[in-house]
C-alpha cells in the first residue's frame, strides 16, 4: 500500500477473500526516504540508486522461491498497490525496460502507475544530497557516500527528520539507466513494459488531496504553475502554463468536487476547485489514462476504473478523494483500523453492496485475471479498455455502477500527456 506505515487492520485479506476466490497475501517493508531513495551523482556512480524499489524486487524473488511452501503458486502472483504502492507496481512493470523476470502474472494499480510524478533525473536531488552531507560533517571526505554509511544511525536519522514529523528531504525514485532506464511516459510509448493484465484506476476527486490552498486569482495560479509558488513542485514553461490556464478555466462548475455546482469555496481559495481539478489530473488521472491506452496498444488486457463515492471518514468537501476506495476494495464494512471516522458509518445499503462488488472483482482478478469471474446476480460487467472504445467502470453507490467512456476532461489530460517532457516524467 502507499505511504507505508505500521501494520493496520484496514487491509484485512480475510474480508476480501469471502467471495470464494481464495489467495495468499504477502506484504513486505522496504526502505524509504534517503534510506531507500538517496540520489546524487555519487549514488549513481556507485550503482546504488532506487534501493527501495530493489528491496521490493528482492521480496518478489523471495515469493517465487518460497510461496509454494505456504501452499501458493509462484506462477500465479499478482502485484498490487495503492498510491506510492501503485507507483511501485508501475515501476516493476517497466523495470529494466520491461524485462520479464517471471515475478508476476498480473498487476493492480490504485491511484498510481508507471508514469510517476517523481523527478526524472537524479540531478534534482544533488543539492539535497550535498546539504545532507554537510549537515553530518561529511563534506571534507573524499568519498562522501561512504562517509554517510559510517554516520551513526541516530545522527543521520535526526538530520533526515524535521520537526513536527515532516522530513527535511524528499528523495524519490529517479531515472538511473538501470532499474528505471527512462521516463515512464517514454517506456510506455515504446511498449517497454511487462505484458500482463492490469487493473488501473483513480478516484474522481483525487485533486482535493493534492491541490494547492489559498489560490484566489488566475495570476496566483499562473505563479503556481511557472514559479512553483503556493506549494507547486514543477516550473512549467510559460507557453505550457498559459495553455493550462485555458484548459482549466476559472469556472467552478468545471472544477471538483462536482456536487458543488457553481459554488466556490473561499476558505480554501477562491479558485480552489479549479486548481484541484488540474492537480488531480496532473498527479493521477492523466497518468492512469495513458497507462490504459498503452496496454491496448499491445492488445494486453487492462481493466480501468473511476471510483466516484464519498465515504463517511472524510469531510464532504473532499468528495471522492485519494485513498477512499481502499475500504471498499477490502470490504471493510466495520471500519477496522479507522479511528477518525469510519467509511461506512451512516451510509445506505448501496455502499455495502458496492464494497461487496469491488472486493469480489479484485479477488476474481487476482485468482483468475478476470474481474468478472466471481460476480453473480449483478448487472455490472467490467469491460476491458479498448483502443477504439476506451472505457472505465464507474464505481458508484448512488447509481448502479456502469461502464463509461473514458473521455472526461479529455482535452486537459491529453495536453498534459502530450507534454510529459516538461513535467519530467
């Protein structure tokens, strides 16, 4: 799962396998922050890039060697993740240029995929590396990387972690010419990925979790795009930023969440709904759409979805935001592991029925590579994405879940994907 944290009851496989499609779940930890993703020229030269992803790869190899002893079949492995976990799955699909090491036969990516929002080049993190080296008094060493290795854990950990629980450094996966040989968009365009069936999807209002706050004017939105102000992370060329302003106009009815109609939310920023729509597309939706398109180009099955339900554990204003589908996929009706509100509290029976449907579809895909194989007495059928007929399964509890054309905010997402180079992905 994304944002790896201590164990939680939120992700109970027992509830997920109640549909009659049993499987064995294997979870594992991997190194995070600088421990797993330290990047610089020195790290590249040493061949120790993207260690966190290599940890994951080693775990997948362990499964191949040992799962039979637990009653599992090494030939029937599905890798699965959400958010950072979904991105990790995407990296394994394109690892070493799509080299198939026989580690898995299917993949599930929830709100994450092969086109990552991470910087493409290690050079982005050189300054952070140099600053860290200086902070722990390694600057004068001829081999600064070895010096970092020799620094006591407590000293290095204190340097990495800021006050209030926020990290001082935000290292992330980078293109290294090895595990990640190129930008994700390039690898998908060249079809350099493992050709296995996938489930890939996002939540309608992802952007309420990722968009900036406090943007009240178009001028401020422009500064967010071009100068990385207001929490922006990418400095776009001015012509690209101007086109984004056109494709994401100052019209709240085109923003998110949709249920607000033409209403604005001044407390979040007069243009919050506008900037949130853009943020969701650039962080999640455009990437997911391109992933599904790429799979159809090699006639590889892709089951794509859009989750469109506001659960009870987050404020209504957030809509169907990031992570909200997880409780439904795991059929966690009781809200085990949730403490600040439970997803199904006070919701109608249709929410529980949707959860049952989604859990059955995920289990069926893991078991049979077909999400429809275990579905009984339901009008819902999940069609694969088509090159001539691109479709998502819209998961909804207020209306019957159904297939929809994958054309929503098409112009904006198409443009974002066409300029993957300036986004560095």
